C-alpha cells in the first residue's frame, strides 16, 4: 500500500504533494482511527500552519472529535500537555527541520508519544480506502481555541522539577538562544528567565520565512549563534529546529557540537548517579555514547533512525535516556520524547553542579572525526538503491538496522541511509583519524553513486 507517513510523521508541500482537501481527509482518517474524543491541536510558525491546522480540525470534527486548538507551541510542550492534561490524542502541524515550503502532521497517542508504525498503517488504510466514520450534523465535534500560555506555563514548571533550580539561579548564567524564528522562542527563553539566567536571542521573532537560517540546525549554519555567544560573553548558546524538539549547543569559546557529543555529556552525567541504566540511540550516533555509557556500567540499545523508534524503545525497556546525533535528547523522567528545552535545562544543571565551563566538560569526552553529508536521490529510487548497496556490502562487516552501516574497525564506520523526509541519502561517518575518515567517506560516496546509477539503469 502507498504510504502517508515518513520517518517523522507526514511531510508535504501544500498544493504539490497534498492539497487542502487531502488534509481534511487526513483529519477524518485520524478522527476515525481514534473514534472521537478530545484532541489537542498545535502548530509551528510555518506559513501554511493555519490553513493546515484548520483543515485537520475540520476533518476531526466531522468524525465527532472535539478539537482544542492551542495555536503556536513546541512539539514537546504539546506532547507533554496531551499526556498530562486529559487529552485522548494530539496533532502537531510542523515539518520540524525541513525547509520553509514544507509542512507536516505528527499524531500523538494519549501517552503524548507519536503513534507507532502499526497505528500509522491503520490511519493510512482508513485514508486510502476512504473508510471514514462521519457523524451527522447534530454530533459534529466542538472547536475550542485556547491560549498557549497556560499550557506552556505548566510544561515549563514540569521541566524545572528535574533540575537543581536553586543552584542554577545562584549561578546567573548568560545564554544565547537561536530558536530559528519559530516556536522554540516561546519556551526556552521563558525557562531561562525562570532560572534567573540572562536570556539573549538571535532569530527570536516568529517568521514562517525562517529568515535567520535553515530550520535544520547544523555545524555549518550556526556561525551567527557562535559569534553572538563570544561577543556577549555568554556561558553557552543553544539552537533549536522549527518545532523546538532538537537542541545543538555552542560552548563559551564558540565551538559548535553535534548532538551526540552534548548527548554523551548528558549520558555521562546522568549515569554517574544512575549507573547501569539503558541508553537508546539510533545507528547514526557516535560510538562516544556507548563508550560513556559503558564507563558507568550502562548499556546502549540501537534503533532505526527516527524519534518514534527511540521513544517507543525507551518505553518498552523503561530506559531513562535517549540520544540522537541531530540534537534530540529524550529524558524519560520528564517524558520519553525529544525535547530541546528539557535538554537546555539538563545542560544548565550540569554546568551548575560541576561548576565547570562547557568547553572544559566537552574536552573530557573522547574525540572522533565525523562527517555528515547529504546526497541527492529521487524518492522513487531509494528502496532499490538500498537493495543494491546491501548486495555490494555482503562480504563486508555490515549491519542493516537502517540503511547500510559498514564497520571498518571498532571505532570507524559509515552509515548510508535514505532520508525519510527529503529526496536525499544521508551519509554519516566516524573515525579516530581524519585521513581514515576521508577514505571512508570517499568510498561511501563512490558506492552510493554506483548504486544510484545502477538503480537508474534498472529503472
Ligand atoms: Mg523537530
């Protein structure tokens, strides 16, 4: 059957892949799946946010669901509210880190975690077979607009329960936040003010054109944040993506880190007081996570790439921590979903408890050379390309949890996997020496090129 959902919910350009009437039908499919009930609906700052949210709301109400529209909110704040404020499910309108022209739909169950593949397939079946349970005019759902302030307030207070608030307040940190013109500006600066920090922002105005930078935070597009940290003498900087669930950090010297490094710092710190716990991470993460976890008798469990896999695996194993290289940290004691504001709170807690600067803490972690590349490939060829790559790597030390991961030695590997949200392949590689990394990356590019050519030839 055709698919609606990708790695992270449904993604589309309105008017190209999906039209407004399709969105109404997606709303009807979701409402039919949940058999009515109370839905919390929120969105990020994208220009099509209002129209998509209203179309989804119409579809939901047509199946008898009551819709509480909270408007602008981060994905993790919505997820927390769904779980803790009596909702039967939630819908977040966001394309997360994708470019401005995209939008998307994430569906949360009443536990505030995205529905799993099984339930996505049921929603897809209802959608494609048009098996909607529509109600008559007397029974259509209610539409209630509500202020996001109350929800964000409750969420921020919940985040603060997991950190040493007094000690952080005493330290009077200065932090620069780059919420990329989106909803992260509603939560992280707010948290910082509650913690007696001086909160400075860049790209802090809400703007669906994302004029500041691309919504995906990466090492190569956070120079403005790094400069702002240095010029303001801040303790650190933090950058979010479009819906505020990711966080990348910049230390006081302006060095920008990938999420597996800041994630490793959090793993190191948390496991030092909770030894032996399980950490869940996708196959794209650095071996640093495993090294740090093992130091405290912890165990790492690997999943496919995608926040749903990490969340659901954490719940299955009762694991307190999940980490993604892209800046996703899942802190189970709060909620097993990735959360950029919760991650910022944890970094503040570590700085306050250790009394050390971020650069010093990072320098104590193992260092590896890493590469992350994007390589264009039409969506319809991806599956074939993966098949060909598997064939090509049969004789190598390879694993196939997600895409193709080739191990060259215990600390050198490359992962080639199709993006679930864009027409590209992503190449992730890591090695102890730079020369070795370059060799691995070139080899991976060559194999991918060859596989794409062959897939094209086979049509
Ligand atoms: Mg996101």
